[in-house]
């Protein structure tokens, strides 16, 4: 048997999804653990000691142990956020430093949501199992939180960005950004490389080449990524839309094609994906 | 921003590369070990791994972990219509053992195993490949995914068939009941309210839930309340036990104490104070709070 030492200085306590009841304010308190908050929708207004934070959707905030924190304003009705409490043990050698911004936007929010969902569903499963927790499970929690921190922070700040800027011109980068913005706002409609090029006033070939050079993948792949990421969100959601409805809602006109693309990107069929995330834990205070 | 926080995290494995191989017709190729460990997961079809003398057959849904053996030449043979994943990784610096100032936790990973949750494993592997493809993705992020992948494999060896069979509707019943309990545990709820809310006959719902979750709905409500209370006890030291009992849906604090003691094997007060002390026992309880 292969033995792997997975000791981890990150020691999580518990996690959950907070759904705003539309009233009330976050308690003012001092706790002895870190808290990572990830806002899914709405804005969370918090203070820590004398600092104020307005955490927008798809942003994270980390609160530190021993400092007084609390809500700076009542909960907005559309506010949803994930939270996890964790402690940090003193680490010896064999660890790596990770720098995490206190308040930061998340590059891939859907992935972070999935990490939280995995955490929460493992937590539920463990609750139900009632047996002593296997070390594999226990370790899973700390590594899930570690992965969340990796997703937010970075070990090599900005070096890759600097590398890229040497070969990609400003013009290509700005074209790629415009294409991405266009995809983000219109992916639900039936758009493609040709219609994007026409809309932005470039030739299809030039646009495709510039985008590919800046991003390392094609416009169609970017469009598929965006659509599948929307589908992942809808599949996790509680609304029981069927797969075809979800395909249409994400801009795919053919549900079978949607299945194929979804499977290529995630490795799972939409149905399998849905059953992965069928459990949630919600708190409202 | 200069108020970045800095964390020390463990990096027990060093990811080298990953690939997904899809073959329509049968192929035989050399398998490069690159002085790495290699994890194979077959998601469809059959794959054979071997050298001149011996070989091992890996069917769909199984994983195989290969140790680095520089002297051996391995071949990988895939039947027609197969799909498999390969991950190459190393342990950083085998000489100096990992030193965390806690007892080390070893995870045993079986060489040949059946994935307990093949979907989860597939999804993690895809995320890994996705990260690998993207430019400038963090190495630590890939290392973290790799740990989760290895953990999935480890779980397949230690526990078998803990999950209820993967049918869609019954999971939905359990998860809908759990979601309702999670949202309403602080109120006075019982099986009848849940059945009315979810539009099931109470007897049927009770039977179905008990069958699938191996737990009565009443016990599930108690467990949820107790775990919530346990978390509150640690997080809100300014509240006393009876306030916490009320917050978690118990009007009678003595009743709460009894239920808590039965579930957690400790009284609420002892739990609160025991958890702040150090020591393996306390740590273990902390993780059980997880709710």
C-alpha cells in the first residue's frame, strides 16, 4: 500500500451556505478561527475592527481570529454567501507559503461554489454515517479548504501575467477582452465566431487569430466554457429544469449537442453532474 | 493591496502531468514512468498494464497506482473503445520527511481499487486537466486537486458501498428532507410537517427516508440540531447552554442536554470547554462539529 502523508496545517471546523432571510444583521463577535466568506449574490457589508468591507458577488473576504467583526448593515434580501470556519496549526517544514488577499474577486467562481458544495455534501454524508470519521474524509475537509485558498490566492503572483505580456500585444489583449465581454453578456443567444466578428467589426480570421494568441484557446471554446459554466450553475440549483430546458437557457439550440459539449468539458453527463450536487445545507441566521 | 494574508499549506505531492487517452481501436504503447508515480483510472473499457513477464488488467471504474521503478519497462494496452486517465506525480524530496508539529496522518492508497464515486473522481480529473491546459494556472491548485484525487482513491479502498445505490429519485427524497431540516431545524418541526411540505404521505416518507438514510427523520432532526448546537457552543461563547438550546429548536434545556449527551457523548458544557483545550481528543470532536 502506498502511504502518503497528508498532514495539513489548515484545520476546518464547519461550512455552510447562508441564505438571507431579508432582515437582521450579522452578529458582532470575536471568534478564535479564521472565516472565509464567499458571496454568491447580493452585497455583504461587514466590518472588522475599524475597517469596512462591502463584499460583492463573486468576491471573497477572510476574517481573522481574535479581531472583532460583524455586520455593517442589515442583510439584503438577495444576499447568499458560503462560509467556512478554519483554524491554522503551527506548521513546521514541508509546507509552502500561500499569499491570499483579504478581499478579492474570484477568477472561477463556479469552481469555488463546487468546492463548497463538495465540502457541504461530505459534511452531510459524514453526519449521516455516524461512524467514526475515516482519516481520508477528515483530510479531505482540510484539503478542500486549502484548495479554496489556492483558488483565491496565488503562489506565484503575477509572473505568468508578466510572461504573457511580452508576447501578446496590447491590441490583441484588448480584442480578447472585448470578445470575452461580448460572450459574457450574450452567450444565452445563438451567437458564434462569425456573428461576434460582425458585431465587433473585425474579420473572422483576424479575430480568431488574435483571440487565440491572447488566450491560448479558440472563441468557440471560450463560448462553450461560458455556456457550460452557466449550465453547471443551473444544474446545481434547486429549480428542477430538465436538461433540454437548461440547454436552451444556456444558448445551445440542440440538447444532444449540449450533452456532448458538457461531457467533453466536465467528463460527466448533465444528469450525473446534477446528482453530484443534490445536497445542500442552508442556514438563515 | 498590501493586507494580503499569508498561510502555510502542505504540499505533499508534486504534480508532473496528466492526460486523458481515448481510443476507438485497440492500441499498445509504452508507458513512460519518468521516475514518477503514475495513477491510472479507467473510465470506459479495459486496459492492461504489464511488462514481458506479467501484466495486470484494469477494468472500467478501477484505479491502479504504479510506483516509480526506473529499471522496468511497462506497456499499456487499451482495448477498443476505452477511455482512461493518467496522472504523473512525485513526492517532493523523499529524504526529509514532512514535519508538521502534529502527529502525521498517513493516507493509505491501495494499488488496485474500485472507485467508490467514479463521477466525483472523473470530475476532479477533468478539473485537473482543465487547470493544466490553462496558461498560468497555479501549481498549488493542481497539487490540491491531486490530493483530492488521491483521497478519492484512498476512500475506495477503506470503505465499500457506504453510499446508497445511485438512483436518482431516492437521493432526491433524502436530500429534500435534509434541506428542509437544514432550513427549519430551529422551528418546531416533525415528520408530519415535512411530509406536508414536500407533499408525501408521512408513513411513506418515513419508510423511504429510513430505508435510504438508515436513520429516522426524527433522529435526523435531532442530529442536525445537536450538530448545529455544537457549532454554536464553540462559536458563540457569549450564549449560555439554554439560549443555544432555544436557538436550535429545543424549548426544554434538560431535554436538549439529554439528546446532546446521547449524540455527542459529552454534555454541552463539557463539549464547549473540552473543545478549547488542545489534544487529540478535542481535535477529533472539532471535526465532528462539521455541520
